[in-house]
């Protein structure tokens, strides 16, 4: 079945460490997105990519980095520069055109310990 | 430019009662409209979408929404709430230009009382 897979489900990070969250899709979607979700704050866009080898900053890109070397993969690195990384991270993908919406992964919960 | 407003960050209903979650949008082009549901510690799941065909859209789990252009609204309803409907619901809008991204509302948490 086609879908979008995020791993790991839970991730713990020590202060000062970089961590990378994985997002893989087999839907042949052109566009991929990363969102951060905090309690009571809805979805906030971190980065997005509408084509391979190209990506754009979203509303809260500081302290995060991404790459899009393959169409099916869009990993997110949370760097030590992100001062408050504890949150629920959601990856999504879409065709980029037409009437379709987004397909979401099941999320990664990152906790700083 | 486009935006979405969901009135009421929390809505509480009794089991068996009508569910009404409000969504108003603005869009400079004819919109595509979506409702998503999110259960705790999960991703968002598409409930239904409006893509300029029928104005009354039926979705999964007995939900439906009506597109009202004159009111710029796309409210989500369900005749009878179940305990399993307790979740967070997001409305989203997308312009029908190529490459346009979804803009999400702030979400509404639905609580269902026994």
C-alpha cells in the first residue's frame, strides 16, 4: 500500500545534540512538508520542498535543516540551535498540483532529556 | 492569499447530539477545501474535501460539510456524535493555482460527553 512513513515514533535528544527525523513516501508525490505541532498551537510549517533538490523555509525554519536528494525522502535535522525542540513533528506529501490534499505520516514525538 | 478561521478552539457535545464545527475561509481564487481529523499521537487523516463539484460533501465516519460561497464557509457536521469522534479537527484551504499549498486553521478539539 502507498503511504508516508515517519521514523522513529519516539525520539529522545540530549542537550546540544543534532537529531534527524526520517520521512519516506511511496506515493510518487512531488511535494513534501514538515510541520511542528505544540499543544494548542495547531500546525506550524518548518520547511517544504516542491521538487527534488529544492526546498524552501517555512514559518519557523530557524534551528532546522532539510535535504531533498530523492523524490521519496525528505529528512529533517533538528540542530542544537533549536532551543525548544520538544514537540510532535509531522511530515506530509502532496502531488503539488490539482485538487488533492496532503497525506500525512503518523508523526515523531521528540523530547529533550 | 488565503486564510482559514476555525471558530472555537474547543467544542463539547453530548453523545448523540449534533456536531457542528465551524470553518470560514478567504481565498483570492476559487478554493479547494478540506477537513482533517487527528487522534492523539497520530497524523492527520482526510475526512472530506470540496473540489468545486457538489456543494454538499460527504466524508468518512458520517461527517459531511457544505460549501457556501456567499458565506465563505465550510462547516463540518455530523447528526449524532459518538465517543469515538473525540479528536482534533482541522479545516484547510488551497487555491486552485498550480503549486498552491494548503493553509490550515488553528484546529478545534471536539470533546464528547457520555
